[in-house]
C-alpha cells in the first residue's frame, strides 16, 4: 500500500469537501468527540414515553408482542452480556465492570436470560422465525462455551430457526486471554453453533490501547484473529479520532487490519461521554484536531476501497456478502429486532404504521426482578404512526449513503402534507448546500455528506421528537444514548431550512 499515493487521494477528497464542511462547522455542525453522533435507533430513548409500573409494562408488552404473534415475521435476536472486564475510556454501552463481579452473577444472569427466552416464546406464541443471533455487550467473551450452549439450546427449543442460522459473537482480546487457551475457547464456541466472530482491535497502536485502558496489546488481538482465521465469517472493529492518534498511526492500523483479509471491518469515530476519565482531555480541542478527524474519515474510505471493500452501511465495510444481522438490522420496511438482557433497544416494524420501538432498563436488578415476576421489562416505548415510520425508514435507508428515487416516490405520497413538504425541503437544502447530489436514480451523499453521515441522516427526525429528546434527556440517557446529539440536529435543521 503506497502511503504517499493514499495521502494524496485523501487531500484531494479533503479539498473537495472542505468548503461545505467549513460552512457547516461555522454554524456549529461538525463531528465532535464530545457530542453523540451515532444513529442507531429512532425515536431516541429520551423521546419515548416512560412506562410506569408492572401493570403498564404488562399492557404494552401484550400490544407489542401481540403484533409479533399476529404478523409471524422474520426476526433477529440480540443477547446483551451486560458485563465486561473493565471500563474502556470511550465505552458508552451499558454494562457492569469487573471479572469477579461477573463470576459472582454469571449463573444468575444466564438463568435469567433463559427465563426471558421462555417469556418471549409465551408472549409471541413462538410465532416468528429467527434469522440471526448476535452475542454482544459489554463482552460476551466472559461467557463460557457451556453457558453459550445453554442459551442457544433454549432458543433452539423455543423458536423456529433459519437453516444455516448466522450466530455472531464478539471477542475481547483481554478476556479471551483470561479464558485460558484461546484455541480451545474459540473451538468451544464453534461447537455451540457460533459461525461469525468479531474481534475488537480498536487500534494496533499499543500507546493508544494503554491510554484507553483496553487491557490488551495489539499482538494479543492479532493472535485472537489468527485463531478465527478460516472460520465461516470474520469481522474486526477499529476506532479512530483519539487525541494522541495521528494520521500515520491510524494508517498503520488500517493497513494491518486489511492485510488480514476479514470479511468485514467496522470503523467507528470516537465518542467521549461525560463522566469518562478521558472527558477533560477533549474539552480544548483545536481546529487542527477537527481537521484531522475529517482526514481520518477520508483515509478510512480510501484504504478500504483500495482493498476491495465497500461501505454498504455507514461505518461497515464489506468485502463479501453482508452478514445477516446487518442486512436486516438497518434495512427493510419489515424488520424486527428483539433482545435478551438489560439496557437494550428493540423494535418491531411490520407494515407502514402502528410500529414500536422500546427500551429495557439500565439496571440489572430491575431486569432480573421483572423476569422473575413473569414480565419482560419495558422502561420506555414509542408507537409510530405512518409519518414517523417513514422517517425511521428514510434515516436508516440513508445509512447506505443514498436514497433510491423509486423507493422515495413510492412512499412519500402516503404522508401528510406537512411531513411531505418538510422532507422535500430538507432534500432541497442538502443538495443546495452540497451535502447531497441529485443523481439519475438516487439522491446520494456527497463526500462532505459522508463525513457527516449520521448527523445528516438524523435531519429527517421530526421536530417534535427532537424537542422531546432535548427536554427529557437525563444524564444516564445521555451517557448511553444511541442517537445523534439532539442539539446538533436542532442546529443542523435550522441551518438547512435556510438553504432550501
């Protein structure tokens, strides 16, 4: 990989995007490590009404899972292991740190997940087909193969499963080391049915790994990948935008990871949440740092594409077929994601309206108590009408960096007049600004638009939802939220309205 040629291409793209990005930055719209940027679900947790008491949880559960039972959809399962070995300086997922803490609760936790499977089957009459299963966290690497097997057996005995079911599993190099022999551990997972592994590298720069408290070295991450090489599907996670990371350091990480030839690579821009030990170190970022972030975003694209990978959804680079969980998680008008464990988001989208997004509590004790009482815990929930359902699908369609015009035209006439006009005006403003381009059969994000991909997609959220999110967001929700910073969206919306 010729670094000088790569850097020349990065500079060309940087100069192409800079006028638009400068205009946006002047109005407070930029990728800021201190601001949430990642669009994962809609409406955000803080904009969803709170469900008070067990009686209300039972009632909303009956409505949501009744829709699943009636629809008999395909669905994806996510199992959240709400524990990890430590708190990395950048982590914004709900979990409890400490291996001894997990060891003391692991059997109770697995038993509770098994009971939740039984409850989910009861509430839905088992009337959906599982298309994929994803073990995430925290870190599922804390689970033994025997514990994974218990959960998988319970799922197999409760639901109809797709032939050749895809089962993904995240591997944290530090915790794999703590499990003893890596080969035996990973082979044990394969024997449970796991056929896709994701290794959390984050960087191959040991200085960055130490400063972010990852607990492993780059050499250990490479050894873990060697153990999964040749398995059915492989992924590597990378992160960029650290204060002490320069372009050369990130180049080495990208070069190393792509030389391994994984099926996919996920690349995340750093977020630093309030309360993180690193937060004070990011309060005085210079203009040069923000310019570096833009170049790192472009470097990601240049190197990935030079190695034959394509970004089929923001931040996810594929060389081969998309993995099943990703195909359905962001795509499709009919998509159902159900989770096991606390602190997660779920959605049931079947049809054009009366769809649901719901959230489980960030509290292990409350989660276990609800399951023991025969209730699937739902802390917040939103029911989406046809306009909000469309907005959600439009935002998630944009995670592929473009909107097919035939898809848009087939749906937009079904919206109310105000929503239709707002959506059209937003597109006009984005095109006028140079964030989007009007192609023959699609509206596509420009180079500048791709740098701010999540923020731009989030513009299609409704003013009411963003206003509610701004009003209701708590410190806890701000810490764990999987949605773009509402203030950023509000500023961006105001600016775009002036362009259209």
